[in-house]
C-alpha cells in the first residue's frame, strides 16, 4: 500500500465494523491529484436505522450516561491523548482527504481537535443545577440531564475539528452520538471511531455512518430515534435541516455560512494588518466559514493596502499539501473549484478589477486556484454579498466609521468579523456594533475551545465551544420537594 492509498472504510455501528446493508460503496478522492485513494461504505436508511438503534440502546442502558461526569471526563482525556499519539496518521488522512497542507493539519486540526476533547473532558463533571428560592414551603432545585441520541452532521472543510466540537460536548454531557461526516471527507471520522473504542468509550455510544447527505444525512435527520441535531454546513442546507427538525420538535444547533468583513482603519499597523488579512482569506484555501473574504479599508490607506496585497499575495506558497512549505493547498473537490471560477467570472462581468490571481493553477491534476484579490466591485455585487468559500478577497473603501459598520453588516451573514486599529476605544465601539458571533481585533482566527463561537442572521444559531456548548447538549429538569 503506497503513501496515497488508504484501507477501504466500513461503517462503525454498535462497536462493530460493517458493510452497508446493500453493499454500496463510494470513492474518496485526493483533491491534490484528482485521484481515488480508497472507497468507503455508503450508508442507506437501513444502516442509519441500525446506528440510531445502537445509540438508543447504549443510552437507555446507561453504559455512558450512567457514568459519573468525572469518569466520562477521564475517558475523554484519553481520547485527547490518543489524538496526540496518532497525530502523524490523523494529519496524513486529513491532508489526503481535504487537501490541507500537512503543516496546517498538525498545527491547527490535530492540535485543536485534541484541545476540544480535553476541554470538554474538564467540563464533564461541572454539569450542576441550582437551588431556587421560592415562597413555597418546598425545596426546589434544577438538574441538567443528557438529551439522548445526538445526530452530528459535519462538513468537509474541517472534518476533525468540527466533529470534535459536537461529539466532545455531546459525550461530556452523557449523550450517545451518530456521526455523519461529509461524503467527500470521511477518513478522519472513521479513524476516530477506533480511537474512541481504544479510549474506553462503550460500544454504541459513538457510531459513524458514511454516505451521501441526501440519503444517509436525510435518514438521520428524519429518524424518530434522534433527540437532537447538531449541524455545520451551508445556509441553504441548514434551512432544510432546521425546518425538518422543527417538524419533530427536535432541538438543533446550527453553524452555517459566513461572509465576514475585515475592517482596516487608517491608524492600523499595516504590516501586521496585511498578515492578518492574508491569513483571513487564504486559510484552509478559503474554505473557512469564519474566513475574512471582504476587506473594508479606510480611504486614506486604501491604495497603499491594495498595493501591498498586489505585491504580497502572489508570493503565498501554493502547492502539494505534502510539501511542508505549502501554505495553500487545493480546493477540497472539483465542484468547489468550479464554484470559485464561476464567482471570479461574475466579478469580471460586474466590473471588478483582478488585482492578482484570478485563475486555476495547473499542478498534478489537482483542484488548485491562485489566491485572488478583486477591487472596484459595488457593495451589491453578488461576489461581495454571497459566500464564495474559496481563496478570493474583495476590497472596498470607506470614509467613516458609520459607513464601515453599514458595509460590514450589509450581507445576510453574521458569523465572524475583524477590526484592525490601534485605537482601543474605537475597537470596542465598533465591535459592539458589528452583527457577528465573534469579533477579532488586530488578528484573525484566534480560536480556543473555551471561547464560544456561532452565528447570527443567516449564519445560524447556538454556540459551539465553551460551557455554552455543553449546555446545548443537556435538558433541564426541575424537582420540587414539599416540606409539609
């Protein structure tokens, strides 16, 4: 087996590896070469039913929810340790599956995934209630209990991290899980199933079903045995997920699309600001819902910033994700590459000026696109208003704080935003006015599992990370004891 080949994957249900009921399989493609590296089982409705049944049986038996929070935390700490011990293999799989540079996988994906489980392990025994003061002659108190079976549906861009941001708090709270990874990027989810089992997570507590969203994902979403849905993905699919879950009155958390504005004021440290600007739009090849694809620049420094970007962005290393020097890898699939091409063509038709980039990079048959900067688009341009999800940056000038805020808040999205300024009062003032779930000041993508993130408007609702995430995987029960 070569470095590019992966053992064929099967479903993980009830602690056992199994083929799909109908024997169906689907190909997994390495986006850096456009070549098939393996196949995985393609789950159908019967397989999803079996996985939900295994999760329900495990939950009802109390093999996990019946453990103390401290014991669940001990096992989740072991999961974090195993992620670090298997970092090289996990990084290889994530790089091969998504096209991420291997250095990025180690520095970001593996590190953050381990931190996720470690963080929620520490919170597992902090689920407590409260005694409530009432005029009744009674003792009234609340307690938090696990919800039950959680459907975790995750996207292609950060498979390992975004699985951990859901499975971590779900397990810490005592739930069982059926995980449906993106059909394009299932490899790290299957590897993690082995690590959960090795760490001592009981059979049936974590189940993994690979397969197509319209089949396996839809079956999981509609299954009556699922008690909560945790979803990350596009806003369009999120609307369907929320409405379908709503029909069954299931609680959901939704982390959806983004189109964040990055505001540069004239008093910013431009050298530092440009580094953050580039990171914000090329990180993970722009396939980052909290990326910064819209740059708003104070007019006195607008031409200067554009000039620096024109000189700097073409030098960002784009290449084979196995090359430790590569900063930008390929798009995760051909359809994602074509979407970026379509938007850049739209920008040209709408009068946009391509400052740099604007074309594919022909390399080893992979799905590469040069980091692209576009100026001179109006704010109502589709390229400004819609989520491209690729390494494309639009640049617009502004004259006043009020105009900057209005432009930043002008899209339907509200997941993240950024401010570059040396004026502390201005930083706080503008942060208060931005419609976003997280605001970064003088940097970008500063994330830690202790800090919650999530969206407003079309970017979803609910929060991941922090104690806020843990609370979302529990239900509150009140107990009132008469003292008469």
